[in-house]
């Protein structure tokens, strides 16, 4: 068995994080003094490990990072071997970027993510010619021109300019496509990059317990929308999760009720599941139990359309609530209810929200009083 050319090394940083470095042995060379020296290349990956990971969430995060590093190392190693034996495809650099984007997008299984890449592709086609190749696009000035288009010219469906957050998101998606193309040998060195503008953190909008009760007592003829949103406030499930939720995933036993569902399946056959108990009070929004394969909210759309959001906004206004509430605010409402009224700690909240990275849960505590934050963040 041949020795690995690319090895994964960990380097501790001053700030307490651990950088992942790919160390590649490229053979030897003789310098001007006639001395034999190792020819090495190193690459620092753009994600870091958590030092002394103790919690299950931190350990899971480190494990995923190392698995990703091994995948990148294998691809780099394969490209080096191809170059050594002259196996590289010399036509790859003149391949069409658009065709590669379509191929990569079609491989994405998650519908929401796939649609996001399709939106990025529509902006790509409005700026770049369809026949642009990897050799032509892989320049910093091309990256800057595309980013300028996203931040200054690109429009949303309603005619408004893109937010900085959206512009950054679309640029990062194209840059990720380019990184993948680099690993597959379409480009040698990635030059499609630049520093992005800072994003303003969005306000976390949520319903108080009193506002939830107001909304509950306000009539709405679209009962599916009303019941699904109120149920989401009590379970933190997203609209896409509720759209596909079946009765077989709702479990009830010994006075307890919970959902247990498969979020996705990995290529190795393993399943990622989420399971959480929820309050019996939420059962009233489910209606009468049907067959295990039947959907709980059969008329609920997979995504919130503009028409759906407009109807939801009118319902919220009728309840006397003057906040910009979207369906996603149900998850924020769930989090803040558990912090304020149940005083759950950050690790318990991360589990309730199915966050694999605890840092995703920590920002909610900035919204409560300093005293409560200090008490619960310990």
C-alpha cells in the first residue's frame, strides 16, 4: 500500500482554536549548494477545530470537520497523482462554467438548497456570458465585477436591490462551485475571490406569550396556515419540515407526545434524525389522526410564497401585532419562550432547536435581561 502524499496536521492557534493544515510531500530537489531538500506544499483549510472539545455538540463538530478535511486531502492527492502520470484532462480549463454549475446543482438532494443554487445561477447568467470558460472566469477582476453586479445592479423579484447578505450568499455559492472545480482539476489556483462587505445582523423577531395568545384567538379562514404556524411556535419545526411531516412521525405514549423524523440520509446509508417532546397543548393544532403515511398538514406549501406571507401578515395585523413576523419567526418564538418562561440553559436550547453548533443558539440570550443571560449561560 502506497504512503499518503497528503497528510492532515493540526496546528494550535493563539486564540485557542486549532487550524487544519494539509501537508503534501512532493518529493525532493537539490538546491544551489547541492543539498538535497524536501519539496513540500501546505494548505490551510478555512475552518477550524474546537480545542479540548468536551460536549457532544463540539465533538460532533470536530468529527465533521476532520471528515471534510480528509475528503479535501484525498481530492488534492488524486489531482497530484494525475499530474505525475500525465492523466489530467487538458480540456478542463476550457470547459463551460455554466455546464459545471448545472451538473453540481443537479447533484444537490435538498430542495431548498438546490433552489438557492438555481437563483444564484440566474444571477450568474445575467452577468456572465453563457459560454464563459473556467480559464476566462478564474480572475480576481471577474470576481470583483460579479460582486459589484450583485451589490449594485441585481434585483429581487419585487424590483428591490439585493441586500448585502443576499449578495454575499450568492457570491459565496459561486465561489464554492469554483473551489469544487479546483479540486476536480478544472483550475489550478483559485483566483476567483475577494473580501466581501460586512453584513448587518438581522433583528431576531419573535412573538411574546401574550402575542401568541392574541394570534391564537384571532380568526383566520386559512386554518392550515394558522394551525401550522402556531404548532411551529410550540415545536420549532420549519415550514419545510411541517410540509413533509407525516402522522407516523408523531408519537404518543404514557401521556407524552413527540415527533421523530428523518431529516436526511447520508451517502453511507446512515440517517440523521431529529426527535423532540412537545407540550400536549400543541396537539390541538394537529387535528384528527390519520394513517401513518398521511401528511399532518397536507395543504401546507413547502416554502412560504409572497402570497402566503401576505395572507399571514394580514392575520397578524388583525390580531393587533405590529411586527414583521414570518413563518421562520416561529422558531425564534419557541427559543425565547423556553429562555424566558422555562429558563433553559444554552446546551438544552441547542438540543431543542436541533443545532449541531451551540454558537447558533447563543445569540438568543442577547435578547433577554443581563441577569437572566448570566444565569443561563453559565
